[in-house]
C-alpha cells in the first residue's frame, strides 16, 4: 500500500508535487492536551532581536508535543494512537504505561500499530527499548543514546536507522545514516527497527508556499546582491564572482573549509561521514 499521494498537474506548481497520505497511517487528528506546550516563535532572532539564523520567519502556528525519549516502561506500554507532529518529520504515538497509568508521547517506530505493547527489556521486537549490547549484529536500530540514561539523541528523523556492525567488551559499533561509523557505550539504549514515516524521503514540496507554511523564507544568492551586502555582489550583468574561492556573507571560506571544532567524543568516530 502506497502512502505517498502525488497530485495531478492542474497547475505548474502542482506538477509532481507529493505529500504523505495521513489518512492511511494516522488514527486521530486530536492531540492529547496535557502533553502540549505553546511554542513561541523567534523567527531566527536572539534575545536582542538580531538575526542569528537566516531564512526563518512566519509559518503556521505550532504546539510542542512533549516526547519521552527515555522510554523506561517496566511492565510495558500500550499504543493508543498514531499522530502527526508539526515539529518533526516522523510521526508520534500516544502510549499508556501499564504500571503507572500515565500517558506519554513516543516517536512512532515502523512495524508498530495501535494496540501493540512495547517494553524496555531484552526482547528483539519492533518498538522495544533494548541496550545495544543485547542487539544482534546486522539489526536495524534507531533513537540511540550518546550516554547511558541520557535519552535518545540521534537517529530520530523520519525513516532513518543505524546498523549494528560489531560488538566488543566495552563498545558497540554502529553505521549511522550519514555513513559515519561510530562506537557507542554498550549499555546505551536504542529502539529496535527504523523510525516510522519512511515515505517522507520521497515527498516533493513543489512550491514556495508550502515552504513558507513551514516557516522557511527565501534564500537570495550573494551574486545578485550589492557589494555592500555580500562579497560576491556587484559587477556588470552576469559576470563571475571575481575571486579565487566562494565566500560567506562574512568573508569566510564557503566551500571545503572545516568549521567544526574537535571534541573529546571524536575519538569514538571510526570512519568519517560521507562527503555531500
């Protein structure tokens, strides 16, 4: 069953535009109010009102869903609904803790449905929370902790997964979606199988209006700006940028230069991620 809906080319912007057909996956359009928090818009500005992240602003109003990334269910949790979350690419599931009776939101995992019971134990079952040391080599995992007990920090986007490639007495090696191969503490928790909504990868936005609904503003090329606004600006007609290498608006190297600082955790990286 295909969950991707492709529109008919009634207009130029509609041609090849596609969306995920929520009616085939989601079970409700009403979120659980006790787990909602109002989201304040910043439009890419800091506390002084200065733009620190460009190309952001506007968009539809959103409410934050409080998602539990630790998933500590001693007696399991029953999935009640599968819902849309406007703040992330993946879907979320409302679950009921069978021990405490409390409700919480989790990221939806592929292979789980309404009525399923997920647990935090050593059973290799879709949606279960398991320590990396208990996962067989070759299995798909997602929502992995960087430190034990910290809660899932990586591999949380729609449809992504990591593959367990090796295990030793201290670490478990994973191949991440970026192609990076990295070691993790063997007691870190993960979730079996990939994150849900894997069709999201094939969605085509189609028109600028849908990007504006998401709070994304236009990106203007530096080459068409004035010299006062960008190093690439100025010149007559369609001439080149007139310099040895492309620059950022602030005069730094735009392509090829490493910008990330070395961290202590770099020692756990076995192989760097693929270059784009």
